[in-house]
């Protein structure tokens, strides 16, 4: 198992939530982190900026490069990657964490919302990976990470919010296709998804403290992602991982420590509704309708 010390990560949407948790986890091992996100000034509802995230990374023992980036803008993405390589001398890991969500039904979906979700999730993750790949191909143990479930044609899952699901499945297909395309060159391309809701500021904004109580902390995703990055890229590609399964394989047995409120049941993630529940996961229940189909658009 390799260390992340001295490795360089380019993480989109790293100003808060899961992206920040990955950044801090890697920083504890002495990694360099490019924090590529839109928020340079405090958001009125969501805490965290690229600069506050950089402070957390450096306090954890890493080196940070805050970069204000709209991943829908090709020139901004290419410039951010260029600055990352110029600053740290290379690039080892690309994390496509930036996301936009709108859970409307087909008739409720406006094309403005459709475009936002697909430009960030589908187009953005492809474009960021494409920009990073020339540098990843030169790395010793290169990894790309998407956040998406395995692709499926399950009518029930597709019908809940078709455009939102399709945007995620674009990233799923990138995982499958890019893993095979770059297998011989040794670039690992994998996907990670949470078993449960994750207690990010976006969840708190939508559902309040009552919703957060049914979540695990973002650290479980951060630790799972870093565990994947330590694995040899030539031996670990094209996989669709679940956070607690990754950590269980690494020897973790205490998953209660990730629960934000041990007195409340955990809500099942929308990306993992049909996955078998292992015995070490306690009090997991479906969260049908808990987010609401008309959730506000959140971009991180």
C-alpha cells in the first residue's frame, strides 16, 4: 500500500462537503491539493470557500492551491490544471466531485435546470478528466475518481428523476469506458458512492438538522477515497465502490463512529438503493421522498 505523501490531487467541488473531506484526509498524509471550486466568497446558505478549505488542508499537514473554477468553462479548467502542475510539478489524482442536483420529474424539469445538471455532472466530469489525463499518464500511480452508481436500465430508478439519473449514468459510463481505454497505460478510473446520506451543508440547507441526523459524516467518503488512491492503479480500475465496503476491506470495523446522530436511523443513499446491506451496517432505512423532487439547484 502506497502513501499519499507528496502526491498531488486535483479535486473539483472541494470547498466543502465530500470534496473537502477527501482533501483533508489526503493532507493528513502530506499530499498537495488543488481545490477547484466556484466559491471564492462566502455563500449565503452554504459555508466554506476555496480559501477556507485551503486553510484546513494546510492545517492538516498538506499543501493547498485554491483555484476558483467553473467546471463548465473549458478555459478555466485547463488553466486550473496547468497551474496545479506548474505549482506542484505534476498530477497524480483527479477527483470529479463537483455536482449539481435537481430531482424534478420530466414535466417539472426546466431546460435551464437540465442544462445546469448535465453541464456540471456529465460534461464537467468528462472535461476535467480529459484535461488531467496528459499529466496523469506521466504519474507513478494515477487515479481518476467519479461519484456515481453502476449503470442500470432499471425503470424504477430512471423514472424518479430521469434527467438527474442520466447525468450520473454518464459518469458511470465514463468510468467503464475510460478504465478500459487507459488500462494498458496504468491509469485507474473508478467510481465511489455512499451507502447512506452524507451530512454535508447541502443536506442541511435542504433538510435542516433533522435531515442531517440521518446521515453519516463526510469523513467516511474521504477515507474511502484515499484508500482507493493508495491502491496500485494497474490492479484497481473499472470498479464501482461503496464507501463502507472499501473501508471494511482495509480493516475498519467501527462504522458507528461515522454516524452523526446514533439515536436516528440512517437514510439509504439514492445511489445505493438496491445494494445488499452487510451485517456491519445498522439501522438503514429507505428515504423515499425525503429530499423532495423540487430541491433547489446546488452547485459545488
